[in-house]
C-alpha cells in the first residue's frame, strides 16, 4: 500500500460522500486573541459547547485585543483565566507562550500570522512551545484563512471510512493535501468540508458564527 493508493481511496470517498464541491476555505477570526485562544482551547474539547462560548466571551470582554500587542497587554493584567473561564494552567501558559513568540516575531494581525506561518522556521519554533503539537500549528493557519489541513478526530474517522491505510498525523495530512490537489480543491476547503460533514453526523456541528462553519470570507468582525 502506497500514499498514492490512499490518495485514490480518499478521493473516491470524497466524491461519493461530499460531491464535486466547490469547497471554500474557512474564513477564520479577525481578533488575534480569539485566534490564539481558539487554537489552544480546541485541544480535546467539544468545540461548540466549550471552546466557542469562551472565544466569543473573550472578544466581547476585550474587543480592543485584536492585535497581538493589545492581547498580550490584556493577558498580562492577569484576567485571562477569568475571561476564558478556565484554570487549566497548561492551556493558559501555552496561550501566553504563543502570544509572546508572535510578539517577538513582530506578528500583529491575522494577515501577518498567515504570512509568517509560510516561513521555513515558523513551524519548528511553534512546536518548541510546551503544549503545542502539529495539529495546533495547522489549526492556527486555518483560523487565519490559510490553506492548512489540521487532522483531528473527524478527519481521521473520514479517512477510516475510506479505508486509508496510513495513521500518523503527518501521513494523513499529506494524504488529505494530495487528495485536495488531485481533485482541484483548496486544501483548507476540503478539510473544512470533511470536518463539517463528520461533525454534523455526530451532532457536534458548530453554529454559523463559528470559524469552523463559515463558507468563505470572514466570519467574525
């Protein structure tokens, strides 16, 4: 079994299950505090019922924290735990560490983060942050409108349905990327379509205001 065989299987399953598309790329957040917190909080959490309300609360409480510098200043005031309604030290520390890293890298906005993620060393420096794995890095890219594939439980389940043989994160990401390329779809758009299909089937699809359910454009001003 080769990667090409798995791509063929996944492409067939995409066509049969999701149709011909087009699959538009998710818009993501404009608010950099929301981008960073969403990327960290989504790890092993129910998105609709746990993550999304907290990210929305953050934007309501700190509407001025749209840039990394403003969010960093707000978080330094010591109220981040209260705004996000969590005392999870690992997640809070990861949020602060990512924010500090982006500030040192002179990344302020979603467009700057999207461009920065294309640099050769950006992935390695993010992975050096405690609590940040490859899915979080790819998900950060999705949250700012990049063509990234973040392999989560839904994408894994869809691949199993297609009888894809590979199982590691990097192999599955490659299969999804090459499948999107073969079918002529945007990579992030295909990921988004699979995620929506699978999450709807388990009753976990987020509301229309969520970046995970936005058909192009920017979902939250």
